[in-house]
């Protein structure tokens, strides 16, 4: 079983090959342009059309581990492999990711095959612990287009004094490096400053050229204001880093209010994943959970297209409260809660570009985190990208 990945030849490359066969003076300037590195093309993006779903049984076992808590996904177009990150805090099995294949047919997503589990290792070569050390809370994973390594995030744990982090692992799980992140994201148990518990590094995306990464917060730092309520939204920081961790820019993302008034105890809303489209635009996945009086949660999932053009670089602003700045703009692409024809929508936390479909269009895949809960599901949703 294999994912469909149809690679189209570059029109620019074809033109360059032809020009080299006819080295006339008229072609000279074009030949010079062909010798220069290609710039990342602006990607066309406008809409999403649902093309299929697959639900994994909650008792799926791979390499002796229970598959669940899937909070990150990424696709390697060179091999057709998919990488799935579990947010298991080394409680059921050591922190890990899965390698999978997704099969597409002429109409859409056909099947999901989880091939094997890979344990994430610490710098000393041991698995991450579930207590008494640096307990991870994995949330997002991306394959490095330059090296093939895997970059992944952990949300940390404010109650335990553990700060969120961004790390690099080899494909076999071995520790490669920790990528420096801004000091404002370090946990401070002594005072309400820095990240709140469980509201940190939820989103991660390489820029299309692979030369930089986006690291996104789920919701507001203490010093940037309150988190979302049913009547008001929040602000999350989007940080653009070079491959060494140097901050290139930082922008404010306006998080929506909680999508309904909880009749139970809890409700939330945050930025759960981020996926670059080109050098200024990206997709932002917002997930809002609302608890009913019977303890059952309703999930509201929205995908926005954001644009950093004209937004204020807030990297030098230690607090956003009482300051003047322009956030990124956002356009609603799809609201899964109100889109006809979709199956039951669960706790969607992961998002990745997929293969080019049989009709030549790009695909997008979402995955839900079942929280290892018998009342929830691990669900893969596939979409066709349209203009």
C-alpha cells in the first residue's frame, strides 16, 4: 500500500533545458536567470473540499504501543511516508512518533497504514521519563526538507517548572539538537509571566524553502492578556526563526473567542497547528472545545488563511497589553462544524500538506487527538485544495 504522490516537472526547468539547446543571444538573459537558484513559488490557495476520512480503532497496537493522542502529522513527498506524533507523556509507552502510509485513490483518502513506532530519545540516549525528569508533552512534528531529520515541540508543564522546547530528532528517534527559543517562552512558577500551562508550542511549520521555521503559541502569554472566553478572544505569538533559532520576526495572531457557552465546567479555544503556504501566508488551525453538563465535549474546528503583510513585528515587545500593534490578517477558509457532508468532528490538532492528487490538485490532511479516551476517535480527514 502506498500514498499517491505525483510529482510534476517544473516548467522553469523545462524552459531552461530547451534554451541550452539553442544558445542564441536572445536567450542569453534567460540562461543567466536559469543559472540562479529558483525562488519559492507563491502557492495558490483558496478553498478546501472534503474528499474522505478514515477512523483508526482505539485499540490499534503498533510495535507494542497503543496508537492514540496524535497531535502532529507531516508528509515526506520524496518517500510517501507520513510522520505522526503522539502526545503521550511517556505514560502508556515512551514518548514516540509513528511512521505511516496513507493511500489515496481517484476520489480521495482510501486507507491509513501505521507501519511502526519510533521512540524519541534524550541526549543521553534514553527514552523520555514519565516523572522525575524532563517529561515531554509532544505536540507538533515536521520533517526537515534539508536533512530528513524531524523537528518536534513539547508544551512543557508549568506546574512542574518545565519550559516548552523545540528539538530535532533523527529518523530513528536519536536526539540531534535543541533549537534555542526566545526567553519569553520560559516557564516562571514564581509569578504570572511567560507561558500559561498547556498553552504553549502547539504549532510548527517549515517555510516553503526550508530555510526557516514558524513556531506558534496556542494562546496568550500572561503578559499579553487573558486567554479566550465565550465573549472575547486572545492573542497568540507567531515566531519566525532561522534554522539556528534566531528570531527573524514575530507577529500577533488574534485567537477567536470560545465558540459556545459551556453548560459544563470547561471551555477553551486556541491555535492548534500552523502550516506555511508561502513567504507571507499560512494556514492556522483553531480548535475550540465546549463541555456540556453531561461531561461530553463538542469540538469546533476552523481553518484560517493568515497573511503577515503589514502586520507589526512584535519581537521586541515584552508585553502586548496597552500597546499599539497590527495583528496578522485572517480569512476563514472552512468551519468544520458547519460544513455539510463531514463526519463527526473530534479533537483535530494536526495538519499537513499531502500528495498531489490524481486530478493534479494539492491535498491537505487533518488528524484528531483522541486523548486515549474511549469516547473519542483517531480520525484522518482529507481535503482537496482549490483556488
